[in-house]
């Protein structure tokens, strides 16, 4: 498995979760990483992305100020800290790698995807 997401679970509205994505890639630090999510019956949507330097980030408007993406290149891991969770955040969350160095919103530029981790937010 090259990308393994974990950290999902059931949380009440207003709570927090921290997702992790461990990469078994020698080139992890060379590329930007992203998080996407897919709710039942909906298309996969962009959540957040981070450049290879852990400096530049992009967020979907609905998660700005609540979610924070970060990475630890020494540990080959990217994180998604999710605070003030809402029921509409309920979805399977996926991490992905793009061969770009800069963050990206379009799913089409990501070439490697991990298995999802389920996040359920109760009201």
C-alpha cells in the first residue's frame, strides 16, 4: 500500500479529528499532496492541498478556518486537522499525490490515491 489514510471515526458536531496519510514512497517530499472527500450519492470533492515544502496550501471554501493541512516529510506523512466539524463534513476522506510541487485542486492532476477513511459527524 503506497498511501494509507487513517484517523477517521464518529464525532459529534463541533468536535475534532486528525486524519493521517502515511506514504510508502521514496519520493514523498518531492510532490504536493491533497485531501478529497466523497459523501454517499455525491461526487468526490477537493478539501485541501499542500505543496512539497509544507508552506503553501489551498482549501475548499467550506473548510477554510476549520481544517488545516500539514505534512512531515521526515515521517512521509500528511495530516488533516479538522476542527468545528459539521454534519455536512460526513464523508469518506482520501489522500492523494500529485506529481506537481505546488498544491492543486483538480482531482485529475492526482495520480496516486489512498484508501478512504470514514468521517461521520453526528448532529
